[in-house]
């Protein structure tokens, strides 16, 4: 029988974590309420008490909780990041997700029993980088940046003993993961330094009649006509005037959806499929977990086909106008 | 859920202070149970307006450091949605980001306060609250 990949779902709160577990997630990934993770939004994420309860809830049902500590430690503030690693170990997390090499070294040395995953923010796109992190820090798993084609993912898997996790659904980012400082131009903050791109304090939406303007630190980054779907207010998904044409010059607000290539991902030996969206509400987590669970459970069968109701469910919660296979499919390559 | 036309006609003409006061009172009662660890520093001295856009009526709320109070305009942040969509959110049938992407939920003013409020509600287990509602009312909301 084919071994199915684990389904890894996001949780920004305790109700979201429970919802993910109840709807069939094999593991839930979470973060602390600080700049040590890449979804550092006001009011989001877990206190130690909430995380302890979440870990109890998941583990007592045979599921795992992963804690993302995947931003880069800032000069002079290393203690915050190290303390978060210590807390994760104390709480009994099944693994922590790291990007910073210094933190990987610290965690490997200080908590040798703790499983380490290399975050997508670590930006390791080839097996040499992944194998080096394995040799140096004993990482068990690497989350691949959303920039590789399917054959490239397969090539990585064939050449590494490290488990490979890939993204399966959710908002796409500008595909310079772990290297993006775009939002710094407008706000002085970026995901890898402050755990957030487009911090809410810099975001303003104003309505002129039926038209909605999105501003980041006062800079107009998009304008939505009546009824036009909106996206997150990130610079990479703004519309800009370039040589007389105003359009999504960097990145379209689209969502990744791999339902149609699940059998391929299973065949090439992907260990885990990750859902984006720790910033989303329990309603999203419920819908997406339920749908991916149903799809994964049949994806190993012969004659697997994407059911229309799955597409409808995912379409509804997607950012932007359309869903895409992203970098996985590059037929011209 | 849409209000029947005669009710909507009346609702559009009602003052906003009584429902705001009622909401503040309810939140003060709910606070120890739902948010024992939350100090609401982010809401202190700030006004949040929940505008029911199809009725052009809303409730305005602030926190004075001790208690929730009804507040007067202007608001620091204003959410706008139809009555039906507020109920959909309360029932957790859709998430706020989805409604925002679909332009059914608007947020104007201080986005950070709005996001903190959204995330607070997301992290709150609302089941005990619904259990407190009288049966006929709960049924009306499909709970």
C-alpha cells in the first residue's frame, strides 16, 4: 500500500488547532506570540498555557504539534529566540521549525532529543544545502520553498536522507522565501526580521464610494473596483504603473492548490504536505483540512480525480482570482 | 438572515446608544469567563464601530482600562458587513479573510486594532456563549 504524506495544517489559535485535529490533520504547526515566527500579527498565536493545552489535545489523539521559530534572530536580541526554543522543548513540541543557522546549532546542541525541521524560510532549494544542514544540525525534515518544479522536487528527494515537506495549499508569496525584504522599502520591517510583512499598523484601507484603496505606510499599493476580489495588502501583490501599464508587476494574488498533482507528490516520495495560513480563522482551517484530508485519503487509489466539491470548497477560501500549481508545473521547462 | 422590511425600516431609525450599551454590558459579563488573561490594553481609549451596512446602523464600543463602555463617534476603526454576514462570522461558517477577499467585509481606520479584535474572537471558544442564548433566539440564528 502507498504511504500517504502527512497533512500539516496551520493554527494561529487554540480553536484553530483543535479544528485542525478534529478534521484530520496529522500535525498542526503553531507559533509563539512574538517576533520569532513569520506570522507575528496582533492577537495571533499562542500563550504557553494555550500551547500546552493544544499539545495535550493533539498528542492524546495521536497527532503532532510543530512550533515555528523561523525568523532570523536580530542582533542583540538572540536571547528571545533561544528562550523560545527552550520553551518549545519544555512544552514537549514534536518538532520545531527553524531557518537561522545559529539557532539550528543552538537547538541541536542544547536539545539533542528535539526534532528539527528546516523552515521554508531557510531557503534550501537543493539537496546539497539540505544534506549540509542534516550533517551539521541533524535536521529530520526540510520544507521546500515554493520555487521548484515537480521533477526538481523529485531530484531533491532522491538525493537526501532528509524528509521533504512541500506546500499543498494557500496564499503564495513572492517566491524569494527567506530572502524577501520587499516590505522593508515601505515599512522598515520584513518577515525575516520582524516576523511579518505588511505589519497591520502600517496598513490602511479607505473606501471612496465603491472603490477600495489599500495603502502601506501611506503608499497606495492597490485599488479595487466594486466587486473586484481583494487580496492581502503586501507589496509583492500590489498593482504598479510600469511603462504606462498598471498591473500586478511582481506577483498575482493567487492561491496554490496541488489537488490535481497529489498522486505525483505521493509517487515521488513527499513526506508531508503543508497548508499555508496561520493568520486565518478556524473556519478556514476546518474547510481546508477537511478537503485535503478527503483528497489525500483517496489520492493513492487508482482512478483518483479531483472532486468538484473539493475545488468549490477551496475556491471559496482562496485569496485572489484563481488557483495555480505555482512552480510545480512549468510545462515549458 | 435579512430583517423583514418593516423591522428594517424601524431599525434604520433607532438610536445606536442602547444596543452599544447592551453589547458593552454583555462583554463586561463575559470577560472573566472568556478572556481572563487579556488586559485589552490595545483597545483602551480606542473606539471600535461595528457597522451593519444594510441597515446603516451600528454599535460603538470602547474599553476604559477597567470595563467596556458604549462610545461616541468618530471611531478609530470601523468594520462594515451586512447583518447576515455578521451572523455567518459569529457562527464561524466563513472566515473574515474570505469575506474580506470577497468584499463583503470592510475595515477602515486603525487596521491593527481591527486585527487584534479579529484574532481575539478567533482564539475564543464561543460554544459556551451560544449555550447561554435562549433556545428560540439560538434557533433563529441557526445555532
